[in-house]
C-alpha cells in the first residue's frame, strides 16, 4: 500500500510448551498510514506486544511478512531502525542522574547534538524538571523521559506499548497531550493500548485485534460510525415500544427504559409518541463510541475460539509482569 509506514501480511507467531502449541498472533494484516496517531487495540493477551517485538526484531515471526517504510524486516532492520523510536519495556535510566544527564549520555553515545536533548525535553514538557534526579520523578515523568529519549534521534515512527499503564489521571493526561502533539508534528505514532477512552481522544486511525487476529481497522470515526440511539423514558413503556416498532424503529426495552435506534433527529421520536398520546419523561442521545465497538468485536471474536489460539508464553528476555503476551 502507498503511504504505509507499517505493513504486515499473514503475520504469525506460535509457541510450543508442555501444554502444546499456542498461537499469539495469527494471520495478522496490519497497515499503519504515515502521519498521525494509530491505535493498536486489543485485550491483554491479544498479541499486541508480541507483534511489536516482531516488528522491532526482538522476536522472530513464525510466518508472514513485515515491511517498515516499505523495507522488508528483519532483513533490512539495520537500515530502518534509525528512523524508529520505541518504548516497549519499563524505562531504564541511572537513578542518581538528573533527567538531562541521562539524556545527554544517550545523545553523546549516538552522536546527537546537545540541542537535541533540549528539544526532546521541551516536547515532553520536562524542560522545567530536567535538573531533578530521575529517582525523584513520578511514574508519568519517567514515561515522558523515556519518550524524550526516543525523540533525540528525531524518529519518523514512534512505537509506544501501553504507555499509560499504572499512571494516575494526571500522568495519563500528560502522556495523552505528548502523543497528540507528536502526531500533530508529523511523527507517525503506533499506540498500543487497551484503554479505549484515551485512545479515542488521541488516535486518527486504529486497528482492533483479538486472539492475534485483526477484527477491524480504519479511521476512528469510521469504526465508530454515525449510528446513534436514544434512551427514552415514558410512563407506558410497553405501549410506547409497540407504537415505535409500528413506526419502523428498532427498539429494545430494559428496566422500563427504551433504547431506540434512529438516524433521525430526536423530534421525529417525540412526534410519533405524542401523536399516540404518549409524552416523554426523558429523551437522551446515546452516541456510539470506540469502547462499545471494541467490546462488541472482541466479544464476537471469542466465538469458535479453539484451544490453540490465545496468549503465548512470555518471550525470552521479556520483563512483563503478567507472564504473557499482550
């Protein structure tokens, strides 16, 4: 595909253990367009981290192909790695050094100018705390410093694996603002996460996976769709339901409240009910969101789930605390 920074075709990763063969990633076709923020979404154990590790050459694929910037990897990984920044594991820095000292050491080791450190610190909004020791940083600040470390070489692609895990609301907001800013600057960001509300606020496009398979992919607004419904409260819900069904609406009643599917303005529902002598106590729009789409897709993906499909075992060298793939 033209303009794709990441492409995989039929990507698969399987593990063999005493319990038999387990497939962490199965026939995954992933396409990430250049520019903006692309969400890589799935429940814990769905294969997100395993996919990222294969893309970065940290784990070998069992089958399929991968392209980064149109170059086959891992064959051409040395040529494309200078264009990639990634935060996959917990950040590792010298605890007694300041944030700036840690980044200066890194910059000098790769031949980057000191000015790149200043720019990276400013991008992640740590320029006012850069002379504090790393051990005094909050978890959110440590994550932002890890992102700053990847920005020193000015990458075209930034891969972030669950960057808000364990953060408090303030830390989540800081990371969200950093990611949004990077996407606006033209960096392609692949954001792996299972926190749907956060993803919906920062991502331009997304891929949803379940049990290692792609379930849906596209622009966030297209995944959500324009379909909406209304929550309706009325004194006679049974009769109101019958009236609305006769008028052609799809209606579901739960706890004496009606959920009415409609592409029309709410006034149409009001008119139909009023003509039948039924008057509203409540009419509230219920718009679709990414979370509802995600839950529906991942719930459906469990149907027909065989014994060999699921989270693989922990990868060698992985320090994930959950003992499995993500």
